[in-house]
C-alpha cells in the first residue's frame, strides 16, 4: 500500500510510532514516513505529486481538515525532502460545527422514501466462513519494532469497508470473507459525498447492500456474539433519531442491530447523553419488540473529531459500547439472534427507510462474528483507518 492510501491508514497510529498534532492529523518528520512518492513538507504534513498544483504537490488525506487535498504553496514545496524539526503551525480554520438538533422525533414507521434493497435468505450457512487473514493481529499494542504499521484484528471478520477510496459508487468489502458484500452509495440531494479520508453524510442518502446481507445475519446467528466497529468524524454534536452510523435493519421500527448517534427517548428519566451520545440497539429473543430497544446510551462524549466507536455482545450476554478504546457503557442483554429477519439490510449513514440520516464523515466500518476483547479494540484504535 503506498502514497495517499497508505498515509490515510497510518494516520490513526498517533502516539505509537508515527507523529500526531493536537487535531489528530498525522505529522511527519521524514519522507520515508509518507510512503511511496510522498514528501514531508516543512509544515510537518505529507504531500504527493499533483499536476494541477503550481508547486506540483498537494497535501495528503491525513493532513488536518482544511489542509488535506490543498495545493502546497510554491515556497513551502521548495523545502520538501529532508528531515524537519517537526510540524509547524498551519491554518486549518476553526473546524467547529454547530450543535443544532438534526433529526426527527422518536422512531416511528412514517416518513422517508424506502430504498429498493433486498437481503434475501442464504441457502447455505457456509457463507459465514472466516476467510483469509489480512494481517497479523498478534502484534504488540505499541507497534512492531521494525516500524511496520499496526495490523488490524482479522479473526472473526465478516465485512470490512474502508471509505478512504475517495470516489465511486461502490465500496468494496475488504474482509476476504466470502461471499463479498459491497455497499452501493446512493446519494439523495447531494449527500453523501466523497471528501478527503471518508464518505461525508449531510442529511440524506445511504451506503447499503443491494444484494444479499445474509453473510452478516448467518455469521452472527451462528455465534450470538458480535462487534460492530466504526471510525467517524461527527459534523454535528447533537443528533437525534438516533441517527444511523451502521444499521442492520428494515426501517425505523424493525432491526437486528444499530450503532447510532444521539437519541430522544432512550432514557426518558435521566435523558442520559441526550443528543451528544452514542447509542447501540440490539434485538434478541429476550428483547421487547423488534426495534432492538431499550438502547444502550453513552454519556455526552461526542466530539467533532475522528472517533472510534465499537459495540460488542459477548458470550456472557454482556452488551457494551467502547469509544476510543475505552469501555463507556455496558449492560446485560440476554437471548439469541434467532429472531432476526431475513429482510434486514446492512446500511451505513442512514436508516434503510432513509429517515434517520447521520451528519458526519464515515471513515471505516467493520463487523465481526465475535466480541473483540479490550486489547483488540485498542489495537484497532491504534491502527486507525
């Protein structure tokens, strides 16, 4: 992996063997840290060849918002190539978004157009095979001594989507687990759109499976355990619905699971984490109804910066949410996944019925057929996106 794509993945390894500034962007010191064809500029950020720039160089996707993708000024580009004393200040804008309420009210079955997506039932449980490994998941938490990027955990991986590709209407399933289950990007009103480092959702559209989603359903029903992982950068602190980051569902009232942002009536007594929280929903044979409620809601901890969010359900029926490698919410959720519908579809950035839109950029999504341990979650957090 080289150039811009390598740097987008490596940028998440802040504080391990690569540099970071306060905003979480990757800060280089030498050209070798920028990957194939990259130059470490005097600003401390990597750049790559770009014929459309007067300097011939543009900053890579791991530079801070407002800098990533911009042309390197001619004066700066002339100093590229050697060791530097570290990153220098670069104006990126204030990076702030408003905290306005974004969504509707409580979940109901009304509103929004429904996509013509079908999941279909699989004829063979063999669809949930583990597939080939993508890397060594047994490395030290602080990275390898050889300077190799930290490998993501691959054991139990069902689907993996990296939204750093920058263009196109198909996001490939990179899990290596057959059958492949790509997502189709379906904009509504200009959203979602590709930005440096991810797919940005701004109140419309979805990235969802158009064929069979049964690989996920059968794989998780075989274990009754799961991990749903996402790297996101919220663009609004307070969101409602909850807005859908990752969902395996039919509409706003029927789901197998959802990892979302914000809420309205998740905890009406305390309003814990109202709006500025993450929420996880999971339907089991012991849960009430088909909506996966009650949701597991975190405290108000959302920030307008890249965040690593994981929901897990383990063999002891412990249902948990982890943010940036730390456990932030947990409760017992007994029962099995046997009552999940064959009609449910995997989607990113909105409800399948298009009426619970997310506001923010999605960088990576993965689903595992087991609960990752805390050390594995921290390993994926260190690996970045």
